[in-house]
C-alpha cells in the first residue's frame, strides 16, 4: 500500500508508560496524543495503527504538496512502515 499517493507522510510513534516505567496498553490515549502531536500539519487523510504486541501506536498524516515544497531536499522519505486503514483526518 502506498500512503498519500507516494508522497511522504508526517509520522509520530506514541506509547503510554506507567509510573513504574512499564508500557501500558492504552490505544485511545496514545491516539489522542498522536493527533495532538501532528496538529497544524498535513492534509485531510491519515492512517492510525496500534501494535498490541509492542503497545506502540503510529499515526501518519498526509504531507500536503505545499509542505513538501518547503521540506529541504533529502529530508522527506517515502514511508515504508506498516499502516492502518486510510481515513479522514482526526481534528
């Protein structure tokens, strides 16, 4: 699957830790924090994936053509990681 029609995506990985420094299975909390972290960038499509094995969530948000033009050459790469289903952007 090619995300964002081959254009790069903004990507954030989020985990929730207990006070005893243990990873917590909290996909809803992680997703809310991921959405906050990518607020203000990207287009109108996103992909969310929660990994139950690692308790880490991954949110990818489509980079807009205007953002891509402003990214220095060589710093934007195609995303090769696993992704969840494409959906409208969570705001």
